[in-house]
C-alpha cells in the first residue's frame, strides 16, 4: 500500500561487474524477498539453458494467458505433481479459443512452508 510509505518489489535483476554470473542465486533472493515482506510473491522461470532460474516480471508473463496453479510443499516433487499439471494444462488448451497462448504451469510454494515460525525455530 503506497499510502503507508512502503514500496513493493516484483522483480530484481543484478548485472554488472559487481555481480559476476553465478555469484548470487535467484531462488534464495526470491525466498528472502518474500520472507522479509519486500514482495508479496515472486515469479521464477527457467533460464534458456535449463540449468538455473531467473526472476520474471509477473505482468508480462501472465498477460492474456491461461494459468494452472498447483499449491503444495513439493517435498519432494513427485511424478504426480507433473501428471496433475499436464492433465490440467491439456484440458485448459482443449477448452481455450483458437490462437490462445500456451498455458503457464505454476507451482505455488508458500514461504510459511519453508521457514518455521520463530517460536518453533529454537
């Protein structure tokens, strides 16, 4: 809420000589942004090489696209997670109008599922 003098961040990208490739992990940064309440949510997408992730701007990723969201702890990720996502995505594409952009498959992981409350962390 901007009226409270707060700033909300959706996307961060570090580039330049102070940040050589591989010197920071976008997954850890994303988790900390949500944990410290700098962002309400963060979107990560795989890099083109498939070996790492990068932050993505939610507005441009979701604009006029069907989205399938699966919420879980994903500990561990199983074939069932993939099968459910594929089945939902296929059904959405069957029901979609011609020319619709491909469905985005999104895994929703809550920060509370990763970090125990302070009262339990002792």
